[in-house]
C-alpha cells in the first residue's frame, strides 16, 4: 500500500506539469489507458518486483484522474462551477475509497486474485468513458 500511495502522490504533483499542456481530455484518456496496460503486472506476475512495479505504475497512471476530472468539469461547465466541483468531488472520492473495501470483501469471499480481476475489469469502462468525453460537451479550444 505504501508503494501505491507514494506513486499516487508523485503522480498528482507531476500531473500539474503536463495536464494543461496535453489537454484535460487527453490526460484522462492516457491515465486510464496506462492503468489498463500496467494492471496485468499486478494480476499475472508471480515475482514481487514486477507486482511492486505494477502497483507503482498503476497508481502513477491513476493519480491524474481526480484533479484532471475536477479541472475539466469546471472548465466545461463554468456557469455551474460550484455544483460541478461538489458533485465531482463526491463521485471521485467514492471512486477512490470504495475499491479497497470491495477488494477486501471480494478477496475474503472469492480470493485475492478474483478481487484484483474485478478491479481490472472496471478499468475497461473507465477507459471507454474517456473516449466518449469529447462527445458529451466540448469547448471551442478542446475540439
């Protein structure tokens, strides 16, 4: 867990240096895709070094999702900035707090491998959603 949260902190600070340069949509898409590509290191590897690398890289890729989603949401809906910030903060907080609980519960019921596969399966809809963000609403500068 320490490896995960260390990478998450590094990723959040690092995100500020490239998110605006790449664009918020692209940052969200690359973050989800990166997590999708490195998560198999956690599931399918038996070597502790590869598992640790997978956990670190997965956290590094997931880190920009929270701040970038808030920035993008408030940019897209500037007229409702307060409501969007509150709604996204609540949704993103739930999205970052619930997985440890259901991973523990699923791990207890069906084994850790099944719980980790469930989490991996959820990365597919996350990536798919990032592909459809431009369709939902765009500003002239993001087209």
